[in-house]
C-alpha cells in the first residue's frame, strides 16, 4: 500500500509570490491534515479536511488555505509569501471516521519551502 | 484545548530503557494519547496509543496513570536508531507541541 505522497519535495519562492503544495493520502483515507514545522515553533497544526470539508483549523492567517478533492487528494495554498513562511510543510492522512479525532496519522516526507 | 507538556531533551545509554514522560492534565475522558517520533526532517512516525490501559507493541510500551493526566513512553532497550524527537499528543493531532529530543548514547 503506497504511503502519503507530497509534491514537490523542495520549493524556492520569493516574497509576495504564492505557492501550492500537493498531498496524496493513503488509499481509503478520507482525512487529511496539514502542519507547518519550523525550528523555533515545532509542529503547528494548519487544518484538517474530511471528505472535501474543512473540519478543523489552526491559528494561522487567511493567507493559508487548503482544499480537498473528491478523491481525497489535498492541496494547500499560501498567498503573498513572507520570509517567515519558510518551513517544512507536512501532510498526514488518517482513516478516522467523520466526527472522530482518534486514528493514527500517517505522514508524508514533507515539502521544504524556502522563501527568499 | 487539550495540551501536552514534555521535557525538551533527554539522554539514554544504548541498551538501557528510555522512559519519556508526558503531562496531559486537561485531557478529556474519551481522548486517546498518541505517541509519534520524528527522525531528522522526515515525517513523524506512529509509535503507540492508548486510552486508559497500559499498552505494548513491538516498538514500545505506554503507561497511562489512573487519572489519565500523564503517561510514559518506554523504549525497553534503546538503540542509536531511537535517537529522535518524540511527541505525545491528544486531541487528534491538533496540538503537537515541541516534543522531547531523545539522544541515545553508546
């Protein structure tokens, strides 16, 4: 069974640009969560999607958005990039049920974003 | 919102047991405790989880106190490959915290 796939693996952008990151979950998983990881802040929860609906959201500005497609693949978008957005962005999928917060998270290898 | 507290770092001698504590005093009655670890800059990897009873699998053991306000992850015979950052989480992964950096020394 294929794991969680994130593309691209590395990305370099400049301030003010926007970026779209992609995540393909494990087959059959309908929950996809996104995290930002920086050396100073650790793993910060961005949002979770379940069956194309955002059901939980972390404390990030509106420049960070996401969506999920009918095949459970998910994308996250960051607009008007700032230097502080440089981070490792991780995606995780889970087979948890609707309304549940239990269930293992399976993480991808992440996308390393550098904003210059 | 449920929050966890872990020591920032710990050392352990190779072959000895590593005991990693976690405080989750605001955990709700139906929330599970999950443990993950992250090696270098890879994605975190699931280790074990539990609700109220102690749990054991091929990787580790999990001891949860009776009041469920804290837990301990036990790696029975730590190896150099167990050097990683260990995260204790509740609330479905919405609060990861900074974790504990475990260094296993030869």
